[in-house]
């Protein structure tokens, strides 16, 4: 039996859509008071409205994770609204596709800025509050793409996701004396607005490559993040958890054909 997280406080960056929304919902169902962030106020408002009535409250702050001052403002809002901050889910991310020959400095900077720098900035902004908590938790949304696999068009995205894990390992060491754990969830193909935009043919192709026979849901990632946030995970830090339905396991498509 896990200790209840009811009454604790969390920030979920990129929480107005996709995986971030799923994480926010799972945390709120567990009684955690959540502040979500996003760039679009209308998206934030829609998510806050849709998650009303949960055991934990959900509110939002429009912000840009590439701006350290905005990250500090988000943390201040969580502390003011909920009396402190216990959990940071560094989830905000973008994944525009661009083949290597088409990559520009601007495209690289955009992806690295949101996916990697945004992770560092929100963790930096939260350090004092997480230390004061006495059981601070940082959960990073990385990906199987980059740390484990590759996919054409996403070399810059994969690099940003691998960079998150390089940050994670040293941050976990530095923050362990402060009783703050730092871990990451590595999603495979999860049904989000972004994946739907890739088209049904792409989704069917991806599902066929998963031994579990389906694409993942945002709650699959939310539940993994919830575990890392628990008291019972206090001795787990600097680690990664792949949540992909077995996607990275087959040596080839023939392995799945024999199932």
C-alpha cells in the first residue's frame, strides 16, 4: 500500500495537452494539488475546466519554460496557492520533424530550448521549494527516441531527450543530500493530439510495432510519474522507466510476425 499523496503540491509543465494533461489528471485523482503550465491560455483554461471536481485541485499559469523568470513565476504561484511544492514534472516538449539536411540553427535551438533547457530551468526554479518540502520529487518526461532508438527527422529531438538524461544523472547526485529524487519516464508511442496529427496510417504502423498490440495512453505515463512521486520511491533516483508496451524489444518485424 502506497502512502497517500493527498494534499501535496505539484507543477506539471506542458500540462494543458497530451502527456502533461494525463500526468496532471493522475496526480489530481491522487489528491495532489496541481499547477499546469502552457503557452496558450485557452488550452490551459479548457484543461482546468475539464479536470474540475477531482480530489486534488488543478489550476494553471500561462508561461514559457525557455524563460527562467517564467519558471520562477510558476513555482511562486504553486507555493502561494498550495503552501509549498513537492513534485515537479518537467514534461513540456516539442517534436517538430526535420531531416538533417534541412536542420537550421533556429530549428535546433527551438527544440533544445524547450526540451532540454526548459527542463533545467524549471528544476532550478524549484530547488528551494523542493528542499523545503523534505521529500522533493522531480520527474522528467524524456522519450525512447534519442536515449534508446532513433527515427528519421528527429535527430534534434532525440538529442534533446538524451540530453535530459545526462542532466538527470548528475542532478540526482547533487540533489540527493537535499532528499530530492530525480527520475525520468521514457514513453514510447502514446496517443496524444500530436500523434493523432501524424495521421491514422502512422498510428496504425506504430501500433503494429508494439508487442502489447496497442499504443499507450497518457494515463500510462501518468501512473509511472505517480510512482516516482511516492514516498515509497524515495530510494529510487537517477533512474529511467521505459513505458512503451515492449516497443523497443523486438530485433525485427519478423519477431512480431511469429507471435
